[in-house]
C-alpha cells in the first residue's frame, strides 16, 4: 500500500512514521476537515491525514482531501497551486532553525541528535541558511493544553448513546473517562490559556524563520509495550500518562497545540538499523513549503532503498 490513514493529536502520524521509516505529514489546523461526523476535534489539535512512502504520494493525497467542509470553524487558506505541482518548485533560499534539545528537558539519544544535525547540513549543502535556534516553550503548557484533547475525547465517549463497560476498556481509558467528569469550566479555561501561550510562541518564532528542524522523537524506536495503555499502577492519571508520552516524543505535541503543519521524514538510520525521523515545521498554511523541502531531501538523500537487516 502506498498510504494508510492516520490522525495526529500529539504525534500519532509523525511518531509512527519516524519509527517505521515513512513520510508522516501532519497538516496544519483547518487544512483537512474534521466534519461532518466530528464537530471540533480536540479543540483544533487533531489532524486527519495519512502515512505515505513518498513525498509525491503525500502531495497527491493532500490535493485530494484538503479543504474545509462549508461552515467548519477552522479553515486554512487554499494553496496557490496543487501540492503535486508545488513539490517540483524551488522554494528559494530559506531561513532554517534547528534544535536537538527537548523543551521538556528529557535527554535525546545521540544518534537521533546526529541524524538531525546531518539533515541540517544537507539543507546547508542545498543552499539554505541554517541557524541553531528554538521557540521559547514551556513544557508544562504543552501538557496542560494536551488535556483539552483528553477531556474532549472523554466527553465524546460520555455523550455517546451507549456507555462503555469499564471492565472491557483499558486502564488509561478508564482514567480519561473518570477525570473528564471532574474537569470544570475553569480547568478548560486554564488549558485554553496554555494552548494560546504555545501558539503565540511558535507563531512569533516562525516570523523569523521559514522552517524549524527537530528530531521527530527523542530516542530510537522503543520496544513494543514501552507505553502500556493498560497500566493500572495506583496514582497514575491522564496527565501523568501525557507526560510519559512526551518523554518518548517531546518534539511533536507542541505543533498540535499550535496547529502548525509538520512532517517527519525518514532521514536517518541507527547503527542497529532502526529508522530515525527528522521533523520539519512550517508557519500556518505552508504545507506547500514542507513538501517542497521534503522533495529536496528525497532527491538529495533518497530513502526508498533503505532496508533493515531483517525485512519482508
């Protein structure tokens, strides 16, 4: 299959793409519709799209699905031309910021850092201007804003005609449902304030740069079971679960909160043969720029022939 549907509330397109050596584009807020079955997906932080093998397939799919349903709350301005055409265009000399430091302060694997630095060097070789810089983000704001996704998901389940049987769902889902019922209007307001702080910080930063380059996740692909959704350890909460997720993938969620388009590209491979993704982030409405630069990478450092030591 050249593509597979996915959605992204905190990294669920980009993180699997990084772990599986695929292209994972998270469109910006309002680029792809959430309706008509969903009103407002996670307070505008959830994006629908797909995982693809190539930049070309991502561009063609975005042409097919981009654009709001009439009356949607969020709508991104349409591109000047089809994305499948824009990937062949020269984006010009870009101002690129690069960071390998996680805003949460969690350590980043040296091989992941190395792949990100190597990607920045490729951008310099292509002709772009690369600077070490990063938006000023508070990690706790990202966690606080992430609770909006948690409670909106819980509220959707609780409003359903048929309530789930608690004995048939996993421990984290039970916590989400329980905590959603205790979430107040003041809690929502505090989380929205945190979302706005992150959005403004990222927006301000990207007035000075065309792209931000980061690792996609902070470590090599973790073994299955590292994040156990059925962990019923006493004292766990939905908020502590979010923090645990952000320890593995600290670089993706800020751009769900801010709504910026971002893409993970399979630009690295570890000594063990594991794929390493590098994330590119652009200003609102600039999926075209992400795809143009992704196409430059695909030509400069092609990944289609890269295979692990054991593969089908």
